[in-house]
């Protein structure tokens, strides 16, 4: 095979790389004298030396070689940087190619701009040390490790025109999410998706340890990744000239292979099965080109190169000398002209316009985002003549709606889930599509296809990572999951929320579609599984994030779920959490009432109470969530039968954030509107889907908050009947009615017989369910408006 | 090689297996007529059919074969059941071997007991459907998938006498945590640890999908696991007789290999490197021996066998007939005698006493737990003559204490962390031990050794899973982690808390050592990394769990951290979270004051306020956490200088749970004691380490709660100076002083000049830090008691 590089190309590439390395070191260390045109003095050096050098030269090496590929092959590349903590590398390269200064004109491509570039890095009021939202060309912050490869595949889905090189650090490779992400290739369809080129960057060390890959031979690593289905090629060494030659050749081979696979699969009759995609194992020294040793201790090619290889350069003359020599070793005078610009022959190595990885539209997905084509939800509404008249399955109705979404958006919308899409009753989508399956299929398989629009894998991490990559590169999607296990991605949620918080403030980052969760198979209906599957705490976690980012919805029935689902899919730059049931349940609101109720976020259900909306009730029975709503209405019916003189108001809450004040959340209700629902001084018995503390926290600033008595999940769970679950947690109709009687002043004293009746029903339930294994008829046959048995 | 089984042994083993399968089906379906001695009628069948059949026959198959190994080789085995949702299998087997009835005498080994065994399963008031804490022999619930292999390795560490077969479902194998867990073998030292035998149970399907392994050939799977460092052996098929023969042979080979490795490594001069441990790939049909099809649809060897393969058996005569035939196919009359006991020739197949896997002491680790040998913390205290007199690094002091713990408990205590033990300043432990490293070592490596007592891998999932396995099998440990990234294991924390909640109520489960987290490199001191590393929300997550399980400590300095760390390591059946700083910081309390303060959980720091403890102050300046404590004290100093007439009290909180009422938490303070600190009616300016809502939530039931004004993390983060971080979140001294002036009634009106002064300092800080990149001298040189500059 002919060399990919001529000698002169190799020299140019090496100089470009040195320029990127120089700028990276400059960012970590310098606040003045950017081109070292005078001797390095203490005051040129930042007082606090922060940042990560170790991974950076490798990142720069890959970047310049990908630039060559883009120019030569005219390819659209999205650079996903797993070791995003090597932020100086991405910043340096985007500055060199000009995309940085286009976005941040202050940081111009000249000596004044270079000084700003250096000073701003990890500096108060400046830019973060990682490849964060502020960094052009980034969709992966890389601070929390493990998600780069899932992001890369997510970005490649439905982008046949895109190739995503994904740099994975050998530290990151030890994490669980990354380990699982290698499986992603089994879900990538070369015909309709783009390609991912994983580049495992083995630099041998983490913060203070060798990496496992670092102490594994090339041969063993090749075996491992071959066994995972890839075709690995190795680039290994430390001599720059040899490394450039190897890297250029291996990249050419890899991109040739990608092109060959795509040609083959994009024929009219593509082959079956999963192709063997190329990947690259790049073994280069940590802190490559940096100081070999400092104070007699090994630095280059060791973990000491991880962050700042030589410290105290203001105070320590010898250290400052090491730094100066190190910077000068790149020969900045041969890289930059008198004005501080990259020399023209090096500028020519960078691609132009949107070809530059820092300007990649796929890394600023909002630029590519097309609005979702949504059907009219009215076509899927249930016909509810009177509240409680019919039973229905909320998520199944949403499934019908999603079926239309899938059909109307054939390349713009994907559903992700850990093998639970059917279990969550979204099965109607399978009338028009299938689960994505590139592997072997059997004649008896159902709903598996290489072009399926539902991606199921038993890894919440992968579902979340794929969806994030898909959204960040400009599309729409939904993650459906068991409620309890969404905690598996708590930390990924955090990072995405942080990304959105920052990106929303950057005018150049166009809004991306919201990340939508549908949590079904929730805490109250884990009949098969019990306690390990019973946890409603994700919404507590969500509520910690910035108010303008997060929304939590608890639609009580199908028509409200439809409104909420449709609404969420039309929003952007948010994280929407919808918790909804999948079991047959009474339906409360017709489609118009549902729309009105959901738009308001919460409201009085006049038909359920026994007092008009303007009269102050004796007690407010409030509810949020489908099961709490049923139990509240049953409790109200009990109260109306047993204590007819009691004035009861029913308030249902769909949009949890509406409970907060306007100052706390954009959806917050003004105090007068809040009091028009919850009164200024009456007791509120609040039946809540989740942990009670969340309601206290959301209503904390309300005048009447001391009158909120919340029943919710109190960590009592097991495999039992759905009604028994509510009893164990005192969220059932009898406990709610008892709470009302207890908290209305002076009422308890006069209602001893009613209290006895309610407690007798609880005792009867206790025995009945343990004998029969199912709920007593007064519960299982209960219907709104039919009265209660004695 | 000779056959491992004679024909008659094979027949016996098959019958035993059929008995376990029969009991498994019985548990899912029957509430009466347990031995089918009369025709199956609707009323014999449970009204709600719950549970998971699909995986169960495979689990039973493995169990009976391991019984043979135990008897023949006299080995201690701990059966870790990844697909714990196949709970009927573990329950059936422990009943057959007698360990179940010893723990639950009601469920006797006769026909009455069998009826109870069947009815109780997934039945209200009965037992859960999974291998939960209630299940003898279990340390892995298996409801949330992904942790079995990490648990298995955790149990094997420091247990040279133990072998842990770990069954991994092919669904679980797709998860991130499990994918990473294969690396565990690189941390297992055959000399001092036991062995793990992974058994990947490929039954081909999940809930509604094929598994990825299910559609991968044996050859490819063997390559894959060989490439990961194992020596896989395959057992594949569906004909029971052939499968028994294969399984017995392969198990014999695997246990021979384990014995050979252990012999080799337990010589005086063990070889270097990681041995190639055996593993087993068991490919058997999902729902093996169940109905082949129902209503014309494929069930056995397909995903429809996952839960209840034939439903509606009460109502549907044909389905009931299928069920009856299925049960009868096991020929119960040949398995059980007239009294319902397993026939003697089959009983003989089970091991005896503690050899039975249901009676394994390692699965009830509290039985093996030895108290930790702890040194006197006074040896490690810092000498603090007056508050604030010296600087110290809290976690480093704890490191000295941990060094002694490591030394005094050479086989009973391990430290786990994701490559951050040194970064978290626990380095003194490396004076007496090293990081565990079985792989290749270089001459310049530091603190790596095959017998190291610190296990570091870049996977929080592995750290947590290993530690859980280590604790559950009877030892002690500590997980040190960056605060933000502990969210990665939120869901694992949930599951462990659930396990503890249940196991504490089971008298036969002896208490295990607490799970201790040390979260350092916390939100306020992520100087190198910025926003992605800034998240204090784990303690919010923790606070959702049952009060008697969880504790959260925020020691403000070294001596308090020492007391708290020592205390936590001596507790059991809890989860303790300690958040503590690693940076040089002022030290407040001498060792006796620290002990007194920590024992109380919170208290007045009289030396810091300007009013005696009995006088009601104008304002309470409260703080929890090291950085908030510094800022509070600096604010108090400002107030004392600028508004000397203001009576200020300082309250520091170490034990967050003490803020709750006694009814809410065992550490909760009675209301009078609470008011003695926080007053009944005065404003409290609370500087908090985490999200402010947690303090509101914990103090919600306090009479004076409306006067709590909490400053904490408000999701404002980036790479900046530590002090600027507090300013961004309004937790700094100036904002705290301003808050005090604002909230003391009528004070603000008279203190316009002071407010101007404080705001001017904030403005000056803003400009100073952005120009100089470090904090202004009045902050960086601030010391308690030295007065403030003008």
C-alpha cells in the first residue's frame, strides 16, 4: 500500500499538530506573553494552574489527521471527544481552523486573540476546562466519563451522510456505560444510518493508576475488539514522524472500509447481518511531547502528566524554565506569523466552512432540527361521556398517537427503551414499525427489522446515551422506561440538564428538541416484581435542576396523557418527565376538558366535589398521579356518603411545577390563583404519586403550606395487589378519608362511627387480600358515581 | 475423559431437577391441591398469576448440578443469582434441601408446607417474586439487572475458602455495569481471594426481544469471553439427559481448573499475572420443560415464556388443562412421598448443614462479621489550640486513621474508589498498602501490588458492586468518590437500601457492616473540572430512604471528620454518607469539642457568636459543610465588625438527620432541644453544602421553619476560584451577611451603609477575580479572629 502522506505533507501535519499543542499548553499556563516573544516571567503565568494536559496531545493528533480526511474525501465529520477534559485540545483546534473566532469574535485569530484564548481558559469569567457546551464542535462534555460512544451512535442514527469519529479514553473504557456501548454496532443500519469510527486512545494512565487497557498488549486488545465485532487497526508509538505516517495510513484504510460497507449496504438488496466496522487503537504516550520528567520524577508517558505536569511555575524558577523550554520546543515562531496568525501553509490544512469540525452543524443540532410532524391528538382521544364512565389504558392511547408520529417522521423520530415498549403498552407503534434488529432473525420472530424505529436494548445507559446523541444532533425522540430503573441514568440526566442550562444561554447554540421520558410500569403497578421495582424518586432528582429546564407531568388518564405527550414532543431545550399508567383504569376527562385542565396545569374537578368552586370547602382533596386520583375520588365518594355535610373540593394536579411560585418556576401559579384552588386556610389532603416530601418542597413558599397533609410512597413495597400497595403506604381511599376527617377542625370528634367504619374496611381488606390473593369487590368493582357498598 | 455422571446419577439428578421445576410452577400457579392429587380445579389456581418462569428451569438446572459439586468436593459455594426474578427457583431449591423450612418452620417439608410454599409466593402478605432478602442463600435480589458479577467478586475478595458461581442472564449481560464487571478478574488475587465461576445463562430472550447473546453463535461467544480473559466452556442443548451429562462434565472441568489455579498461586512463590479463570456458557431454552405453545403461539424457547407462560387458567378450561399437563409432566408422584416430602433417594443429592447453598454463611454475611479493629482516633487528631488557629486537610487526617485500620484488619477491610483515593487525599493508606494490581508492572510504578488493599477501577458501578458483595458476605469497607459522580450509582444505592430495609426485619439475617461513602472533591472544590463535577444532590436522594437506614454527615473539619469516620465504621445495617473536604482549611474544634459536637449532631459554637447560649440572639447563622462553615464564620466576623450591636449565634450541623423531628428520624432532636439552638421565632440564615430544598424538607415540621433562609448550591457552576463558586451561588460571606441584615426585622432600614459596604466588596471581588484569576487577599488571607480589612 502506498503511503498516505508525502514527506512534505507529514511535515506540515506535524507543524499543525505542534501549533495545537502549543496553544493547549498556553491555555493551561499563560495569561500573557502568548508567543514567548520575551523571556517567560512569573507574571505571564496564571496564578492557578488548572486543566488536563495528559490526553490533549493525542486529541490534537487525531484532530489534525481527521482534518486531512475531511479535505481529501469531502466528508461530514462530527468529532465526539470522550476525554472532553482535554478541553484545551478542542479549543486550540477550533481556534486554528477559525470556527472559534467566528463564534467568539473577541478571541480573534491574532496575537491579541491568542492572549485572550490563553487567559480565558479555566479562568474566572472565562471558559470551562472541558469540552463543554461553550466549545464549538462539541456534543459531549466528557467530564463524567462513559457516554461518548453512545452519543456517537445516537448522532449517527438517521444521518446517512455523517461519519462520527469517537475518541474513547482508556480510562473511560473501564466504565460500565462505555463497556456496554460497544454493542451499539448491532443496532446501526449502514443503509439508513451514518457510521461511527471508534478510536480507543490508549495513553496508559488515569489520575494515579495505569489503565487496564494500558497494560494489555496490542494483540490482546485487537482480539478483544475483534471479538466484539469490530475490525481494529493499531497505531502505536511515540516518534511523531512514524506516528503521522501510520495514522494517515490507518485512517485511510478505515474510511475506505466505511465507504465499502456503505456502498454494499446501500445497494438495492443490502446484505443481511451486522458488518464488521473498522475501529482504531491508538497507543501514544500520556502527555506526549510534554516534559519527560520534573524534579527527577517521570511525567511523560505516566500518570503524572494527567493534569498540570509542572506546577508552581510562578514561584519556582526551574519549573518555569521547564515550561519555557517545553513551549519553545514547538517552535512557535515557525507556526505563527508576526500578527499571531497561523501561517498560511498550515491554515491550508484545515477544511473550510461547515466542513470544519468546530462548525459542524451536527454538533449544533438545533441548526438541523426540523419540527416534528404531529397529528391532531383529537383523533386518539377516548370518548368520555361522564367522568369515570369508561375504562381505558392511558399509555396504549398514547401508543396510537406515537404510531402516527413514527409514520409521519420516518427519519426524524426514534423511540428508545430497555425492552419495555410493549410492556409499557405502546404496542400500537408496532403496527407501523418494528424493533431495530440487524442480527439473525427467526421465522417466528415478531416485530424485528433492520429499519425498525424502536431501539430496545437492556441498558438504560445506552437508551439515554443514544437519545442524547440523537437529540443533540438535531432530531426528536422518546425514552420509555420502568419508573424505578430510570434512576440508573440519574447521573446522565444531570449532565444533560447541565448541558442544556449552559447551551440555552449561548446564542449560537440553536435549541434542540426536548428530552422526553415516559415512565410507566410505575411504583403503584409493579405487580409482578415488587419492592425492587418500586421507586418514584426520579422526579425528586429532576426537581433539583434549574427550573427553566425541567417539567414533570402526572396525567391521571388517557386524554390528559395525550395532551401532555403531544405538548412535550413540541417543546425544545427541556427535559420533560411524564409518569403515566399502563393498566386499565377509569377515564375522567373528555378531550376538551383534558386540554383545558392540562393547559392550566391543575384545577378543581367540580363534578367530583360537593361544593361550588367559589364556596370555600371544609377540606381540599388534592391528587397527582393516576392511582392517587382514583383513590382520592373513591375517598371523596366515601366522604360524601358517610359525612354528607362535609364540603369537599377536589383538585387534580397534572403539571407538578405549577405548585411552585412564579418566582421559582415559569409554570408556577401566582398566589391568588393557587389559593383559589387550595384555599388560604383549609386543610388539604394531598394524595401524591411519589415521596410526600416533594409536595412539601414545591409548596413550601405557599401561605397555606402548613395545611398540606401529603400521603405518598413511604418506602413500603412488595409483591402484592395494587390496592394493597396503596394501603401499605396509606395512600388508599380509607386512609385518605380518615385523614380528611382528622384534619378538618372539630370534625373527628363528631365522626367516631365513620372513623370506625373506615377502619373496619381496612381491617376487612387486610384479611380478605391475604386469604383470596385479590382485592375485595368493593375495591375491584368500584366505579365512580355508583355509591359504595355498606 | 470419563463421564462425570453414571446413568443412575443422571436419572436422579434429572428427577431432582424435575422436583425443583414442579415446585417452581406450583409457586406461580397454585394455592391449593399442591400435589395434584385431585383434578385441577379453578379454585386451586391463584386469582393473580405473577412471577417469572422463563429463567427458572435453567436456574434449577444449575443449582442441582452445583449440589453435586459441593457433595463431591466439599466446597463452600455461594450461589449468586443474577436473574433473581426467577425467585421460584431459589425458593424451590432451598425448600428441597431443607434450609428454607429451618428458617421458616411454617413452610414445612410436607404437603401442608408445600401448600404454604405455593400460596405465599407473590401473594399478599407472602413472599416477593424475586430472590430478595427473604430468600435464603441470596445476596443479590436480581430485580434490577447488572450487579450480580460485581457482587460475586466482592464476596470472593478475602475469602480464599469460598467459590462463587454467578449466574448471569443474557439480558443482564447487555447492561453497562455487567459489561464492566468482566474486568473484575484482573483484581482477584488467587492467593488470598476465593474464586468466581461466571455462568452466562443464554436462554435467548428478554421480555419481548431476543437477547444479543442469544443470536450470537457459541463460537463467537467463546471468542468474546476468551478475549476478556476467561476460559469459556459451552453447555448447549435442550435434551435433559444430554444436558446433564454435559453440565456435570463441564462443571468438573471448571472446578478442576479453579483448584489448579489456586494450587499454583498458593505456593510460596506464586506466578505473576492474571490467570485465565474458567467460565461456563450455558445455552438452554427459555421456559425449558414448559408448554411448547399456547393458543398456537410459540412459548418454550421464546420470549413468551418470560413471565407466566399460560394465563387465565381459572377461566379458560383449555389453559387449565395445559397447566395440569405441564405440572404432571414432572411426575410429582415419583418425586414426593405420601406426606409431600422429597423422596429419600433425592434428598440424598442435597448437601448437608451449612454446605447447603440456602444455608451458606457467606450469604448471610452478618454471621461471619467480625468487629473492625479500630485505633483510638485521638492519635490522629489535629491539635487545635483555638478555633481557626491552624490549617489542615480533613481527608488526609482521616487517611492516617484509615492507614491504621488497613493495618489492623488485613483480611477484613477494603477501600474502593474510581482512581481517586490519592486525589481525595487518603494517601497515607499507601504507606502501608498499595492499589490492587494483578497485571503487568513497570519499575517506575508506584503503589501497585497484587495484595493491595485499595481497589481502584474507573467504574463507580464496580466499586459499589464489589463493596456491596464484600459487606453482604461479612466484611467492612469504604467507598471514596467524587461527590458529583456518586450519582452514577444512585440506583444501586436504592437497591442496597431496600435490601437493608427488608433484611433488618428478618431475625435470621444477622446485621452486616454499614455501607460507608466518603464523598470528597465536592461541589465547592472542583477547581480543575467545573460544572460537570459540581453536584451535591446525592444526599437528597439518600434522604428519601427509610430513616432508620440512612445517615448523612457533613463534618466541618479534620477532628469532626475523624469522629464521624470512626463512628460510621463501627455501625451496622446502615448507609452512611460523609461529605468532607480535602483542601487545606481552617480547623475549628479540638478533639474533645469535636467529639461532643458530633455526638450531639449539631450545636452552638459559642466562641463564634457574640451572645451567650441562653440569650435569644437576633439572628442564627447556621451552617452545614466545610465551605459553608468557613463562609458563615467570615460572615459573622463581618457582622460583628460592621453591626456590633447585632446579637449573633452560630450553629453548626454535622449530622443532617438531627434536623428532623424524633418522629421522622432516630437522630431527630426533640422540639425543645431544636429550639434551644434555632430559637422559636428568630431568623436563621442557613449556609448549606447542598441544594437548599433539603434543609427546608428536613426542618419542615419545625415550629420556626418559616424563618429558615437557606443558601446553598443553586446550580451555578463553572471552572473558577473556590470563593467565586460561593459567590455565584450566593453562599459567600458577603451574601450571608447581607441575608442576616435583610432578615432581622427593621435592621436593614438602619444599615444602608453596611449593605453598601458588603455590596461593594462583592463588586470588587467580581472585578478582581476576573483580572487576577485568584481570590482577593481579604478572602485568600482571611483567618478567623484577625478582623477584616476595610
